């Protein structure tokens, strides 16, 4: 349950607003800015722990499913996955699970959002064969793909 109060009400009677926060989330409306949410710390901690638990469970479920079944399950939410190659679908499932868990553990959901944006862009290219060909053919002065690094990476970022 979310209760709404005005900023002036919080200033005038903070104890009453704190009592409301003990009962649930309080949205504090302000004239000069976006509303604020007032939530008890134990509730915020429980939300965070629940997100991490859900992310870990989803990662485990997806990692135990054959990649084609996991990809099909995600297609309900992301129908564009269907245009990706089988190899790309498998990689999307892995990237999605990892980004979901990282987002939950850090409390920063832009990680998952960015992963979805990048894969949707990949699907858009895969859906347009002309665009895919234009983006993958060598360009003038192109020396080909960069070779993979060899050796260990040192603390200063050098390989050797």
C-alpha cells in the first residue's frame, strides 16, 4: 500500500508521516521536483534480498534448461529472440541471466536494460539481411577481425 502526502505535511508533522511509513510506503509529493518514496529500511532490505534470490533462481533454472527451451521461454517477453541464430539465442539466455543477477545484486537495473537494448539491436540487424550484410562485409582499408589476445593480462592491462 502506498500512502501519499505533500512535502508540507512531512515538514509540519514528521512523526505522523513516520507512522504512515511504518504501515507501508509513503510517496511524498513535491511542487519543485519528482516525488520521493519513504520506505522503512527493513522493507528495502527485504525487497533487495528478494530480487537477488529471484535472480539466482532464474539463472539456475535457465542454466539447467536446454538453450532452445530457455530461449523459447524468454520469447514470450522478448519475441524478437526468434530472429536470432541458435547460437545467438543461447548467448542471449546466458547474458540475460547474468545481467538479471548483476542488476539484482547491485540494485542497478540499468545493467539488465542495457543488455536487452543491445540484444534487441542485434535482433533488428539479424531481421534485415541487407543491413546484416552491410555491417559484416569488410570496409575499405579493413584489415579484418582483430585477433584474440594471447597470454595472461598483467595488472597494468598488458598481455604477455
